[in-house]
């Protein structure tokens, strides 16, 4: 999903009673959330399993309707192999708002995830990010490669090369959605990004709406709408990201194994005039990352949309676990062919 400021959510006609119809910790899927303090900010997260630590970063606009709950179908299976942590990002879900308005930004999110890893004393982690969370994960790995053992980027996101010259399939679908300044509009957007009718169950939506409508979340949305976090949002983010691409292409800063997972029917990577998704943007990012790193793989999950990991959790989990296990067995990177990657698709 796109990173940047968006209109503040309206209360849609009334005060919301926090979690009157759901779990007090916002949890779903039989999971139980925990809380910790990260630099004085109350942070919600899920923690399950044993073994090497894995950190999951959700996507979505900052402080709207996305949270660690999107990984509810993946956590149990991944926890059979890893010590899994799925956190609510800064100002999202039940995590508190930043103390400084400048941190309503991609850099603020990067620093917050980094501080979470340090607070929990996790050491090098298997870092997994979806959509905008994939951009945060990638940029964190560029800035702090010492804490990232493997990197997994799920779905199209703002870290990808620019969108097509023509509108995307998502833009076409959003024409039928309510105003994006309302929760109904945001729910409609998430539904448009999904591919299967059972991507989200009612329990998910109930907790999602309750967290999205909390006063602290409303405050965060208003702050962003007023310009908090600039200039590392909106157009400023694009220029900032180009500099990070340069560090990957020219300096080879991403040397850990990198997995990219795409949904064959992701409407964010689907030109509106095309009969099928082209995955052009994700392939563009693949060619940026592989420029100096031979340990890069891309998996496309068929019959899957932007939330393919939630739509096909067993398949996604097996791909991720298998990827990690493969590079544990083959720690030495293969040599790059001379001149093979002189001209990546996007620079």
C-alpha cells in the first residue's frame, strides 16, 4: 500500500466504544497479544514459537486500519520453526503514537522497528514485511544490515519502481469505494486488494474497525493530514527511495538472502488495461536487488492477490521456511557472472 499522508478518518456519526465487541488486546484467530515499551511507546505484538527470531511487519497507511492481525493465519505455522514476533507499527493497531511529529514517516517506522528488535534483544532476525511494511523492512536492512539475517518482501509496495503510466487495476476498483477518509472506504480498499472472498473474516474486520477508530488513531491521522512526517512522505519519499536504490545497485548493501513473494493477481501490480497482473513493479525491484546480490529468489503464488500470504497461508509459510532453510544449508553466496547485471531494469 502507498506510504504517505491521507485524510483523517471520520468517526462516522458517533463515539466508538473501544473493543465493546472484541478482545481487549485486539487479538484474533485464537492468538493472544502482548505489550511492551519501545522508547516509552506502548507497543502491541504477538510472540509465539522458539528458535531463530522472525519479525513480521504489516503494511497499510500509517495509523489506519492495518495491524499485526493480518498475519494471524501465518503465525501458528511459522512458530513451529521460528520465534515469531508480529508487531503493530508506530501509531497503528494498539501501538501508541510517536512523541515527535517528524516520526510520522517512513524513517520513523524504520527507527521504531529497529528499536523494537533492540528492546526485545533479538539479535539478527529473519525480517518479513508486507506492502508498505516490505518497504520498511527493505530500508531497515539497508540502514542496519547487521540485524537482518534474511529479508522477505511481500507484495507490491512503495519501495518498488514507479507505477505504470496508466492507472492500476486498484485505481479502477477504488472508484466503486466510499471516500477513503472513512473507515468504510478503507475497508473497501482492503477488500479490493484481496483476491479470494474469504481473505478476511468477520472477526478480522471487527477488531480492525475498533482499532482504526480509537482516539489515538484518529489523532495520528489528523496529524499526518496536517503535514506531520514531511518531507519523507509523498513525493519526498520517492526521491528518498531512489537514493536507497542507488546504495543497493552501486554499493551492494543488501547481501543477506532476499526472498520476494508476489500474488499472481495483485491489483497493485496490474495495469487497468491488461487482462492479467503483469508484476512489472515487483520484477523491477527484483532486478534492483539482484544487481549485486546473487542470493535473491522470487516466488509467485497463483490465485492470490495482495494478501496472498493470508489467502494461501500453508503455501506461503512453506515457501518462506524452505527459503530460510536452503540458505542455512548454503551459506556461501554464489559468484556473480561478469557483466551479468550491468544494466538493471530501473535506476
